[in-house]
């Protein structure tokens, strides 16, 4: 009985301590829902649709609010103005990488995606410089993407127009582009070592995509083998799954909206024809295709909350005080689905990126790669892959759905980190 009393008293003290710590800091931080001891606001968040939860909170507390994900506060930025003010106007102060427990345990702060401070600056500078240098050789990056797009087409021809799930083959293409850049060599899609690499990448992404992970010194050179390995791992992880998922979702949307597909293919026939490979110079002459790809990225909202940021020093943001190290989450969904910038944002419409004359129209609200200091280092490569691979597929195949377009489900499957398309099959009919 004495042990039971002791445990009860200990638990009560822990709860009181948690309540005191939370309440002592809430006067300085932005407002938010009252957290429960220890678990914070976990029970008030729908982990299957975090973005919608953030939208609901913003209606009650404004565009800048605080949630307790456990016992620690996290500041949420909702809407274009708040996100721009933080990541662009005050980019240096918000350039830290926020808490990501599983990544911290596995990657230990190495690489470019999850690192901080001088290490992050050095590795990001090195990564961007190396990618630029590799693209300026005899076989530049565009050549490699074009080659891979043609290899992908040849693999798709082997399906002979029969129904297939495109998931695996669309993952192979961007992964092989990274292999080609880093190892100066691509792999056959059935190569055993390549298949092992693909499996490991998928495994890592699944681990990092768990919903519960989203709401939880000696001076030396940063160019260590461990840091190099982590940076290469970042390139594969960030450069394979995100691009392949976007490609997979794009094909599903093109099946759902055959009128859009027809307009894109007409533009490809007119600008590129059938006797040469599409190239990046073609994009400026293909406004509808460019708009379609932008709209795919806007509509699917691949990474609704991006990766967490952190403030690098004590700052005053608007009328609030945010202590150094505080995790900051940006709702990219609230920007990509802003109804003031994109009329009917829940509708898939390439017209969101076209002006009245049918020319491509840029938008500051287009942030699928995030923005500011921590914007995706591989943005340029990803844009190139999406354009060249999609146009090459549509140049060579008619996309045939197994069901009527009205019956195609395009509702995203949320996995806590990314918005994934539902499983589907289609036929690639050679043109």
C-alpha cells in the first residue's frame, strides 16, 4: 500500500511539474489550445489529417499559434503571410531544423536535411556546388534525366498495354537519376544491388513517415565519411520518393481528367513532335504543360507541413516572444490551397497557373519545396525530372484507365508525413 501511495504522489508531482512548466511559458508564446499534462495537445490533433487540424486551430487562434506536442511547445505558422514573414523576410532566424526524434537517433545530426548550424551551412553549400559542377560536365544532368526517361519508356513498352501498377517503375527512374549523378552510372531496373537500394530507401521513408514522429564538441572538419554518407543518403531519400510519388499522382490525375491530358499531348505534338526527346528548352514554349505540372504539385500538397524548423535565437515575432530552439512548423497546405490566390483550391485546374492569354503565370504561393533558407536543395533537379519524364511518357503513350474517369478516386492517403495517391492500375498504350 505504501508503494501505491508513493507512486501516486510521484505521478501527481510529475503532472503538477508539467502543468507549471507549460503555464510558465505560455504568457510569452503565441496562444493555443490548453495542453494536457505530459501529452500536451496530442488528443486534439487528427494525425491522419494534420493540415486540417491546423486549419481548425487557426480559425480559433489566428495564423500564429502554439501546440504542445508532448511537453514541449511548437509554434505553428498558418497562411502565406506568416510563412513568408518567417522563412523569407526573417529566414536566418528560422533556419534551424526542428526536433525530429527518429532522424536524430538514426542520422545523429549529420547530412544536409537534418543538420543545424555551421554543419548545415557547410554541407548545403557543398551539396549545391557539387550538383552544379556535375551538371556542367560533358554529360550534364539534363542528359542523364533524358536518358532515364527513355529507359523508363522502354520498360513501359514491355507491359504491352496490359494493366499495371506504376508505383515501382516510377520509383526506379528518379532513383536511377541520383545513381547516375553520384556513381556516374545507372542500373538496370532488375539489378539486385539496385533493388536492395530501392528497398532500403522505401524502408527509411516509411520509418520517418510514422504519424507519431511528426508531432514529437570537438572542433573538426565537417567533411567526414559519416557526414558524406548521410548527405548521399539525404539525396536518395529526398530525391527519390518525393519525385516518384509526384509522378504517380500526376498520372492518376491525368487519368481522372482526360481533357487535360489531351491538351498536354496536343502541345507536346506541336512543340516537340514524335521524333526527338523533350528537352528543358521546350518548357518555355509549353505553357499548358508547365501549368499542369505546377497544378499537380499544388493540388497534391505532397508534404503538408514540410519538415520542422527551429528558431536560431530568442526572437520577437509579431507580438510574441519565441525562445531559441523552439520548433516551428509551417503549414504549406494553407499556402498552396489559399482561395484568394487559387480560386476553388480543392479543384484540379491548370488554369490556376495561366493568365487570360494562356501564358504561364508564376505565383509566390507556389511552395511545394518549402521556401527560404531551408528550401529543398534538389528543387531544380526535381522540376527537371517532372517535366522531362512526364512529357516523355505522354509523347509515347496513351493513358488508359481501368474504370470510368468519374469513378477514379484521387483522395490522398495520409501517412503522417506525405500525401500519397491511392493505389491504382492503368494501361500504357503505345502511340
